[in-house]
C-alpha cells in the first residue's frame, strides 16, 4: 500500500497530465494543500518533493511550487566564432515598423513586440500615484521638468542603483523619455556619423534603429545564449577595427535572455578599458530576473570606468509612463545638453508618479510578485512552442525578462513567416531584425508576457502550421 503522500502526489500528477495545471502554473501552497486534502503539512511537503523528483514541478525560492514544462526543451546551441563580421550600416527596418504599428491593433495577437500585457502591470497603483501627484503637486505638474529631471525621481533611482552596487549621485543622472532616448543620447555623446559601434549579436532591433538614425556602423559580435557576448570575438574585433563605443545588455539580454557573470563583466570592462572604448550599458531588464537576487551592473562593478548606464521602467513598471534615465559619468554635461536640445524635457506627471511608487515601496512589492509571473509565462510559452512547433525547433532558456529566442528548422524563412502570420492576425519578430547583416533567417523572437487564453493558443498553433 502506497504511503499517503504518494497518493496525493499521484493525484496532482494526474491533474498536470490532463492540463488542469499547465507549465508555469503556481500550485497551491503547502498549508493550503494540506488543508484541502485533509493531510498533515509534512505529507503535503513530501508529496511536492516527490513531484519535483519526478520532474513534474519545481520549487522557486520564496515563491512556491510551479509546474515544469512537460516536453524537454531543446536549447539553442552556441554558434560562436572567433571573429566578428565586418561593420555594416543598418538598413531595412521596415518590418520592425510594421510590428510596432501592429502593437496598437487589438485585432492582432501580439507576440512580436516586447511589450507586457497590462495584466502584468500595476495599473491600479500607477493610477493612484498619478492621482496623488495631480492633487498634491499641481504647480509642478503644470511646468516643464527641465533636465536633468525631477529631483524626487533621481533620488529614488539613485537609492535603487546603490542596492546593486552602483553609487550614482542625483546630480550625475538625467531623466529621459524611455531607454530608447537614453541609448540615443549616449551614442550621440561618444560617436559621430560613420563611426563603428560594437553590439552583441543577436541585438535588440530598437538599438539597431538608433544606430541607423545616427548613421553609425554596427559591428556584430556573436553572443553565447547562456554566457553572453564572446569576449574572444570582441577582443579580435577591437584589434582590427576602430570601434568608438560598445553597447550591451549584460543582464537578461533581449532576445537571448542571458545574464553575464560578475567575472565576465569584469573581463569585459578590462578589455574595453584597454582599448579606451566607452561601454553603454543597457539595464532595462535588470529588475526582472527570475531569481530574487538582483544581478550586479557593470557600472556598480567598475564605478570609475567609462560607462554610460541606461535604465528604464518601461518593461518593469509601465511602457506608457515613458520613464528612463542615463548616468553618463564623465559625459554627463554633454548628455544633459543633448537631452535639452532634443526634447527640452520629459513629461512631468509620470516622473513624479514614478517617484511616488518608489518612495512608498509599492514598486518593490510589485517586483516580488511579477518576477514569478514572468517566469511562469516564459515556462508556459516554451512548453507550448515545443509541443506545437516542428521537430528540430530549439529555444533559449532566459534567466529573466519575458522573451524567448526560437530557432526554427533549417530552411525556414522567418521574414516570409512573419509577413504571412501578420496577414493571419499574429505578430512575431523575425530573426533578421536582430542583425545589421540580416543573419538569423530561421529564428524568431516571441514575447511571453501575454494573458494565456484560447485565442493565444490558436495563434501559436497557426504559426506552427505556417512553419
């Protein structure tokens, strides 16, 4: 006769196999399971441990137990070489603009743009914060918030950055309209048209848009799907070409989702310092790791290095607030002037509302909840892709954020696939958008921060049929 905990485990396993619980779902807490099943807490713990040992579920620190993917994930293999491709001007981003426009169309199932569904965002808390500042700070809200931006917000961001080891004064920070503007200001401060900029490959296509608009050449350096940019390939590239800046997303890169270790970050900084090349650090996903421990930043590890740190709340709080910032170090005065001549100032009310959310602790409480939700969303999407897409499909295993990078069978034309899918009401991001030279023809990026429903499942199945 089986012990009681095995009977409980078998019942839950049956629920998982029948899709009562699907990958990414959070299971009832131990005490609740014990109460509903009429067993002891020890029995409930043993049942969950049995399910974990058998691969049905996984335990997440301070979060509980979650259903694991049922089909083994075929991880994308590293395709690194010791060399980077020659620098290229970025062109042909028309498809990216089509995806951006599709993001505003409610008839389209949005899997292409890396924009979280409102269900993942603290919309009520944001509304309350906006109402508070509109009521209590009317004179400020009605005025320009000239560069460097709202002191209250800069102070709160400075405190948060110090928690990851980056000591940045409120006077060394400029508030921007999202991270895209921060990246643009950083590049304008350290480059001129025609200069070469090293980027990881694949790279966020928004960055490639900025390079294109500034007339800069992209030097694509291959990135490992787990370890990050190849430092050997970067070193070779720096010896060969006159690189003026390097732009990276060390924490939970888009689209691969890797997080560089501290040792790798130190090695990167030493390499760039050797060649006297500034690092533009994009940390827009830094708060969205699946671990409760926030990763370090290059800015924090090397406070005196030539690093222009760019951050934003667009992925972690609200895209609509359009709040970003840049801590540009020795380039601060130049960046502050460029911000003024570009847009005079960022919107005042969102700055004050963001400061309110940070000061009251609501932002940190929200992060503790949403990290687990994103991890579950990624797990569920990954499982669905492996179940419905053709044999030979491989996917990344991000450690944070909410996108996955999908390698489709050889010969797949992801640009044609994206065009056809868009006509059928589904947006996906084709691989060539993430390369200045049009690489990654058989790759796509999918955004997982979506409400899981029948419409989304049908969309994924439709994409699988098109492949």
